[in-house]
């Protein structure tokens, strides 16, 4: 007598959109050029084959469309041709953001978290090769692997650690614990090789936010005790051990940041409504002098400087909308682990944004975007825990 497989147990093939999003996640680990090429393809594909997504995301489409129009217009007035092209690229980026929020599912998010965690292994290998070859950059022997700079690599490693913690909490089994604990160690080593301070701070805050939101009190207690032991060891050993690297030049680094922020604030006061256009700091520097930098090294100041109060208002409205929709989905499914991912990603984004512009760089923006959009997967659940 023949048997028929139960429909509930039958495996459903990945959709083309799920596959595309997984490729987007993978591409970031093959240099920024690979990721940009994939993101351009995604935006063109979405504009041709997935135009219905704009009807499903009308408020987001209007807000991002208004922001794109503002960015191109202001940059065309005050900027240069390269900056105008970057502003046009923002249009593609906005399409990609809508695509991710529309087609990311629980199943694809689960696969993406696994892909990102395991992709960190070859990235660490590349960083070790750079170290063995004695490579150095203008900021010193701080290894960036396949990423644009050491700070961005460190932030991706920090987000990867968060995803590893999420996998452990999602399936608290011995084998899962061993595998993802080993991957956490891989990314801790990566942060060490970057010589970056920021990832240590943001991942500590991110994991704390994740565990509090997910109500994993025992895990939080254990990690806080371990953190306390590490701090005690660091204090006892003095300069022999530096948990946070480059503490010796901390004062100089802050001096440079404050000088850059002062310049940015002065330029904001000159054109508060619409700003100077995309990546304007280097251009404005020629007029007001001060400490030279490529950008303002602060997400809020950069947005105000480039797009003014109007641009900032549009972005705040957009992210408020995304957070509201995500919270509605989370309340519907009551998945505290995904709620933890969303909250932790926003914490990491805001903290890293105090000193850098991770949200304006593809390799870091993509992984942050997946984290922020994960809450909305709960209303498109395919039946697989993420």
C-alpha cells in the first residue's frame, strides 16, 4: 500500500526572492565590489519583476522616494559629479531596502544567519594572511580582510557574534552550542586583528539588549560574570593585557573626532534645511578648514550635514515606520528572540553611528538591514523557526 507524504512535512523549495537575498548576504564576504554588483542586479530585478512590492510598501516607498529626490537635487546643486552618482546609487539602495523588507522570510533569515556565521571563517583566514604578509595601512597594522577598512570588518564581526548568540538561544543543544561558540571565538579573534575599539563596545551593548529583550536572564547573568572577570584580569595585569586595543591613543582619537564634529556642526548651521549633498564633509572642509576627514564620523551629523533637517526628518519617519511595523509583527507572533535581534541591531547601529558611518557602506549596511527587517519576517512565516 503506497503512502503519500504529509503536506505539512513536505519541504518547500526556496523561492527566487529567498535565493536572491541569500546571495546578497554571501556577496558581502567577496569584497564590496561583488556586493555592489549584486545589489545593482537586485534593484534592477525588483524594478522590472517585483514592482508590486511598492504597492505593498506605499508609505516606505513615498518616504524613500522623497529622500532619494532630495539627495539627488541637493547634491546636483552643491556637489560634484562623483557625488551626484553616489546620490543616484542611493536610489538603488532604497529599492534594495524595500525589497529586503518585502521578501525576507523566516526561512531565508535562518539561512542568512547561518551563512554569515560560517562565512566569518574564511574572512579570518584572509586577515591572518594579511598579518603574515606584514601588510599595513595608513591607520597601521589593523587588518580588514575582505572589507573596506578595519572598523567595518570589526562591526561585521560584532554582528556575526550577535547572530551566533541568537543561534545558540534558538536551539540550545550541545552541538549547536559547541559550533556557534567556536564561531564566536573566530569573530573575537577577528575583532582583535582589526585593532578596533568600537566593535567591543557595540557587541557588549548589543548582546545585553538582545538577552534582556529575549528575557534570557540566566545567560545574561553568566555573561555579565564573565565580563566582570575579564575586566578584573585586565585591571590586575595593567598594560600586560589590553582587552580594549589602542587605549594609548584614545585621547588623540577623541580629539580628532571632536574636531571633525565641530566642523560638521558649523557647516550644519550654514545650511540647516537641506544640507550640502551626499558626502559633503570633504568639500565643506575646503571652506571652513579644521580637521580633515572623508566624512563626519557621526551618523546624525552626517545626515544633517548632507541632507539637512528635512532629510533627517524623512529618515526618522521611515525608520519609525519600519520599527512600528516590526513591533506589530513581533507582538502577533510573540517571538522574543527575533524581537531581541531587532532591538540589538538598532542598538548596534546607533552606537556605531556615533563614531562611524556603517549604514552608508554596503557591506555593513546589508547585515544591519537584515537584522532590522527580521521582525517583519514573522508575518510571512514559512513554518520554520529562524
